[in-house]
């Protein structure tokens, strides 16, 4: 590969996988909420696979839990970028962080509704 060229094919896929792994590890180490959600997912994912009566139910149960992790990663990314820009208090910085937090709350409500309806509805 020449200097300045970006990797392609399997090498790009491998490097992207390493970046993703690093992101997950760093988020787990630095964010208590992500650690809690990861441990909850470790419990809920197998339960979702076992109690779902068909593929659609299993996808809804498992997918809603995975969505929590996805939204928490994105929320953490927003917080990190805002903090990188500056640590002084600013209305827009707080607004961005609050929006990320609200997204996590909504997806947690989605989990409760999904699991509640499928298991008890």
C-alpha cells in the first residue's frame, strides 16, 4: 500500500473491527451506565432467545436490548465530543447531552414495553 492510501477489502474490515472493539472496551471502562447495560444485556439476551416463541418475538426481545447498547454508545460519543470542544458550561452543550440522555431513556422504555407486551400481554 502506498503512503496516504486507505486500506480496502479485508484489511479495511479487520482494521474497522479493531476500532470497534477499542470503542466498546473504552466505553465499558469509562462509562458506568454502559457497564450496567452491558451486564443487563448479558442476562437478558439469552432469556430473550429462550422465551421468544418465534423468530419475530426473539428479534424484538433481543433487538430492543441491543438497541439500548447502541444508543448508549452514541450518547457517550456525543458527550465525549462535547467535552472535547470545551468543559465550560454552555447551554448548547448541555442541550446536546440532555438529548442523548433522553434517547437512552426512550430506548429503555421501548425495552420495558416490548418485553412487557411479549411476556405478559
